[in-house]
């Protein structure tokens, strides 16, 4: 089973890219983030022409997440249901082929010490609590998405330049590790322990041309599923061409 995550950065602006990528790569599951569109504006061609089942948790202008799958998606959950008054669409979960798939778009955090930064750290704590309450680390599960933080300096092209930003600060890395410690494995690092592979490059200052990137998009898996990992990939080529997302697809393949 090929499971992929991709921050599409506007499903309407990148509709043609999305449909072409799906047609070429035919993943079994694709988790999308930053749809920037309500549910009714998701491209119908994904279902009608490419035969994907689609479950969305959209939001006009900002945020939004979705799961696309080649087989039915059951037991769908939108949001964390923890009683927190949070209007942002950042988590959707469903079961595909016996695997629980959780797609997340973690808050960016804005600037350190801002309200957005506090929201990001609190959101990570809520995600850990949601996993404890709703999921089982002894069962097959993937947690995919844009985590808006690098796990460590191997995932940063220029660590000194980025170290004080919300994408690399130690508090955010600790918050991510708190989620991982629930019982997850970084599938990419099971196959590649070297630095220099990134999933996001800033549009500004020729970030992609200079390869000034970060790895902030991950596919985490519980150990029973991670034991069935056969391959991982980062589709760097999808950052090329006209009007790409600033992120690229990141995937894991399980037997």
C-alpha cells in the first residue's frame, strides 16, 4: 500500500497538478493539507474520473485537510472532538484497508512568543491527547501531514539560519517528539538516516533554486505497520514547473 502526504497549498490553484499527479502515481491513499477551500469546492474529477473515494474537512481561504483513497474510507472523524472552541480544519481520520489514516495540518506558529506560537504548542498537546483517547499504538496506523517543524538538524539545509524560527525551535521539536512517543516511527528515517532531503522550500529568496529546504512533511507509522515498510520517497520533481506548491509529496510503501 502506497500512502502519500502532500501540502497542496490551495486545491483550486493546484487542481491540474493534483489530478495529473494522481493519474501518474496512483497512490492507494493520499493525504492533503492546506486545501484553502470548503468541501463543496474540492475537484470532483478526483472521484468521477480517477475513481478515488474522497473525504474532506475543508475551510474557506485557510487550512483544510482531505483523505483520498482507491478503496472505501470508513469511520471518518473530523477534528479532535475535545471540546476546545477551534474553528480551524486541521485533522481528518478514516480507515482504509484496515489501516487507520490520520491526516494533519499542524499550525505554523507565526512568530515565537506570539498567540499563534502558543496555539501551535497547545495543538500538539491536544493531538497527543487525541491519539491517547482515540487510537491504539498496537494497531496499524499512519499519521501523515505537514507538521510545521523539523525533527532535527539533519532536516534543515542551513541550521544556523533557521534555528530560531518556529519551524526549528526546540520547543516545537519537543512537542512533535511528544506525539511520536505515543508509539510512532518516522518511516523516512527507517530507510534514510542522511541529511539533505527536504519537502518544503520557501517561495521567497530562491529557496528551491538554492536548495534551502526543510523536511517538515512526514509519514509516521505505528510499529506493527512500520515493520511492513518496503520503501519511502520524496517527490522533489513536483516542486518544478509552473505554479507548484511550496511542498512536495512524501510517501511510504508498505507490504
